[in-house]
C-alpha cells in the first residue's frame, strides 16, 4: 500500500480534493513531510472520543476529527470546548459491534477486510450458545443469538447536535441502495434547513422519523449520544429484517408539453394509489396515481414488473432521477 502513495496524494491535491480522511499516522506524516496541500481529517476508525487524543492529532496537523460512534454528548461538547477543532459525527446508519469499525471477525471468518469496505457483518449472523458445561442453550430458531446493534438515527436530537457545535454530519451509506442514500440524505438536508429557519417542529421531526424508519429494514435508536445504550439498542435473539418495498420508481424523463412522466419501475403500484415524489430540485409532494401506460402506450391495470418503463400524467414538473415512493403516513 505504500508504493505509489506519495504520487497518489499529490495527484489528489492537483485534482482539487478538499481533504482526505486518514486512519493511519504514516499517511499524515507523508503529507506533512512532502508538504502536500491537503486538509487532513481523522477517520472514525481511530476511535477518538476524548479531548486529550484530539489535542495529539491536532499537533500533527489534523483539522477535523470524525469522532467514534460511541461518543456521548458530554464527550463531544468537551472536545469542542477544549480544542476548538472541527468535529464531525455520525448521524445515521449501521452501528458496529466493535469500536467504530475495528472489528476483525469479518477477516477471520471470510477473509473480507472490514476496514477496506468488505465487512461481511458477522455480528448479524446467528450463533449457537453453550453454557459452561458445553451444553447447547439455544435449541430452537426462536433463540438464535446475534451480537448485532440496532441502527443509528439521530434525527430526534439533530437540533441539539447543531447547538453544541458539531460542524458536519456523517451518513453511513457504504453498500446501501440508491433509494436508501437518496432518502436519508434528502431527509437530513431538509431537517437541517428547517432548523436554520426556526421551522423544525416536533411534527416535522415525527414525520422525518417515519421516513427514516421506513427506508431501513432494521430498527434504529440514538445509541450512545444521551446515555450508554442497554439491551433495547441491541438484537440478541431472533429478529426480522423485512425488505423495503416503498421504492416505486426513478424518473427518466418529464415531457412538459404532454405533462407525461416516464419512470423505470421498482416495486408494485397501481392507479388509485397515493404516492410521493421527491428529489433535490423539488419539494416533496404526494398525488393519486392516475392511468398508467407501458412504453408502447398500452394502458396497464398494475405495474408489477421491476425495471419496466412506465408512463403516467402529472401536472407538477419533475426531473430526471427524482424518486417516487409510497406515501409516508
């Protein structure tokens, strides 16, 4: 990994990359020794959670720290107050059974390196449990043991996170679907914008929570922020992870003259269904689906074939890559 690293970092600088995220002190030394013009952010995989550790990294030129997901509000505020460094924290996504991705179970069981993005999520596997007499304890599928954490969702404490001085919010999205990423990013973007307009109400937070809960197939909680999580933040025994079917389609085109939307379909819908449309260039809105047609203009009773090209009339303009989903209620 060292061979070619200096040239690679120099190329990143020439390309105009704002910053790199590093979990290796050697890379920080290389940037400093070679006077490479890159801002240095410290990775969450350094498990940084106190001001003394942050001061050490500051002395090496680190300008922002992505704190470990195990950091409490008290720790975060203490770091900001004592160091003045830019702090980035996770706001949504999967949690790790180990400290912020330092797990080696994936490497051991499958040869896939968790720290290179290949985590096989061993903590979500089911295991047999034995007592001290080596007798099998969980003898039925109802007692299958895991050591899996519930997901992280900080939407209910978002205002507080901004108030204490956190500068950047990080969303875990590795190996997630387009629909998951689009939904989570757009939801937090809207919530942050409403906060700065003094319009982030309890009803809005309740709505955003529903949106975020529906897009994931696991339950979520704020984890370590307010208090040390207990059994309610974990999956120890049998759990259900239901596949999400809210994602209905992606806009391919909008004909303004004909007011006709063309989408590539993802999940079942039919005329009469109430659906929502969202995207970066529109305000989220819902509507009742009218008649639907296939690519040749034939009327359909239902859209049931994933990736089928579907057309329908819509008065409001939408844009390529906007997303249609089941209405959140």
